[in-house]
């Protein structure tokens, strides 16, 4: 009997522990409450920075940018010890003009965009503007929520939406997965189809008249990159076709492919016309001179004719490890190499990658492993998904040039090597890794434009007044101004104007015969418009991929 009671006792204790645990988690634990917006003091102007709770590094860069362009000094509330606290940065606007207060309201799995927008709009006064759009999906969600939740507010009280790096040109008009969407929002079944043209709108039109995009769109990035490639004889493709690689589960990828395709039509048509002219010139030379190829002396000659459409390679999934391509990426790389083998004589094939940094690197690694010599001929281009830090500061881990010996051309929204913003090139062994400055300068544009507008006398009384001042912001000699010369920063609909800060980065591997050296050259160029050539920014960076540089 005693032996029987012992296991029963243990079973009873285990049941008590189980019931107690269930009670604690199911009944005692309260659901997270609603987020709380901090009050705004009399005379203060609040700007809400709506971003993920894991964006501590981005907030630190934002604060650094504010110090860079306004001389702001962070206080103890800027980096609070408690992770649940609301960090804020306070910038005085001048005598009698109050203070500009930036507050980071954190998005979590429990507190989403709609929750924060509701409480911010319910408070008096609401914020003058919300800084968001770190991704296109997040920017579209924030624009939709602001459009719906500000319907009952007076136009002057509707906050502005300032997008940082939301680059998508067109997005679905409504969110089919949002249970709060009304039937009026959804419209007809045809317009509710996410893939229908009737449902697609420009991102800035989701919250019209109140959205300002400080970054460039995918179409603008494609235009800038293609213009740069076509301006350089070492990068421009020598023959047809061009190869487009996209990931079907990534909305950024599909929109960037569309942007590149739009940008490709103009230079391809122009180059095709030039090529046809050269063909006729070739035949005329043969008839008049017995075949002497005068056109062969032209250093910019190309046999690109626009005779073949770009060849697309669509990869179903972008999920994978850091280094190893998934099976779909490996298969697409094999297909592309097969097509390259069939394109006899193609010496500078142009490959457009539209994925994020990880899948793009995995795909390139699959190409380089399968055909190292062919990979050396590739000119690879993409948008802004590959950060400058990937190929410079963290290059030994994230972009080893001997494993990826391709010419790489990509886009930056600002100068990534600006010395005035703190960039210092690597000085060799023992030096601190240098960080790119493109994010600092993008944040500085946002902060400086708000600082200028809110520092006016009289100061803007509401969001509508602030919007009017932002529309007057100009870019003069690299600085933002409200009066004077220089092109406007924004177009009529709130899009950033082209030729107002585009930068292109070219990573060029170095070879010695058949060997790939652990060295590369990075060139950064800027563009001032169609009537201006590309201008190299600063001296080229000569980088090494080991501790002791290899002598040439």
C-alpha cells in the first residue's frame, strides 16, 4: 500500500504544478494593454518615428543624423534604460519657437501600426508627421491606416507621412488581409484583385496630399543604374540578351523588375538604333574599301541590337541560409549558365538581380561555383537591397570578392562615402571598420527639412501648413533650403524629384591572368540630371580582403 501511495503522490504534485502553470498563463496573465502616446507640452511639435521595436541601430543612426545637421545633443530620454520606454530626441527651434520632439513609438507583434495610429490621433494634438516606411510593405500599411483613420479629422489635423526607404512605385490599393477593410474600401471583386491594374496605385496615392517620399522609387533606381551602365564601355552589354532574375515571393523583387524593365526600354532602343546604323556602315565600308572595318576603331562599339527580349528567371522562394543557395536558386543559376553557353561570343552579359541581399548573394554564389571563368565576365546590377556596408565594411564575411568575382553595380539614395558625414576609409590593419553614410544623409534630409520648416516665423500651425513648406523645399549646392535657387526636392505628388541625390556604386574585382586577387576597387558616382555626366565622388577606394594587402 505504501509503495502504491508514493507514485500517486508524485502524480498529484505533477497535476497541481500543471494546473498552477495553466492558471498563471491563461487567467492571471493579462493581455497587453493598448499603447500609450506621450503628452505634448505647450509649444512643442511632435514627430512620431513609427518603426519596429528591433530598430535600435536605426534609431541610433537617426539621432546621429540629427546631431550632424542641427547640432542636437541627446539627453537621457534619448536612449532610456527600459526597452518598453518611448525614446525621444528634443531639438530647440529657437527663441519663442518651442521644441521639435522626435519620439520612437515601437511596433511589436502586439502593438501594430493601426494601434499606434489610433492612439496618436486620439490625443490632442496629434503629431504633425509620422516618419515610417522603412520597407514598402510597412509604408503601404501605414498609409492605408492613416487614410482610413483620419477620415473624420479636419484636413489641417491629418498628420503627414514621411517615407524613408519605401521604394515601391505601385502597391495594392487595399489590404485583402486586413479584417478592418470595409466593403467600400474593397470595391468590386475586380478592383479587389491584388494583381489587377484597377487596384494598383502609386504608394504616395494611398494617403494623397499628405505623403512625402524622401527616397527614390524602384523606377528611378532602375533608370539611374541603367544610365550609368550604358555610359561606361566596360559595363555596357556587348550583345543581346539581358538576363533578369526575380523572386516571386518578394514584392520588392517584382516591383524592381518592373522598374528595370521600364528603364531598359529607352537605352536598348537607342543602342539598337545605333547598332543598326553601324551595321549599315559596316556594309558600306566593305563595298567602298574592300572590307576594311573602320567602325572597329570606335572604343564604344557594341553589337547590342535589342533584337532579343530580356530573359527572365523567376525563383519561387527566397528563403534560404546565409551562404548556400536553395534548390530553386541553384536550378535558375544552371538555366542561366545554359543560356550563356548558347549565346556564343557574349563577353559582357548583363544580369539584373532584383532580390534582397541574402538571396542575391546566394544566387551569384551558385553561378560562380558552377562556372568561375564565366562569372568573371558578368556585369551584375541591382537596386538598393545590397547596402554599401555589405561590400565595404563587412566585405570579408558578406561579399568575399574571390568567391564573387563579378562587376557589381548598385544604387544608393545618398553618398555612402561622405567625409563631412563622418566616413573615413580603412587605413589597413588595426583600423576601425568604416560605415557607409547613405542612411545618415537620408535621415538628415528628413530632419533638416522639418527643422527648417518648423523654425519659420510664424511657425506652421498644423500639418497642412507643414506640408506647404515641405513642398517649397529646394536642393541648392547639396543643402536643403526653403528660399532661393535650386530644384524642388519633391514633385507635385510628394515623390522625390529625380537628379536630386542619386548615387551609383561600382565594385570592380581585380585579376592577374587567370587569378582573382583578394583586392577590388570601389567607385562611387553621382548624377545631376540628363544634361550632366556622371561625376565620380571622391577618390576610388582600393580595398583588400586579407590583413596584409597583396602588392601589385
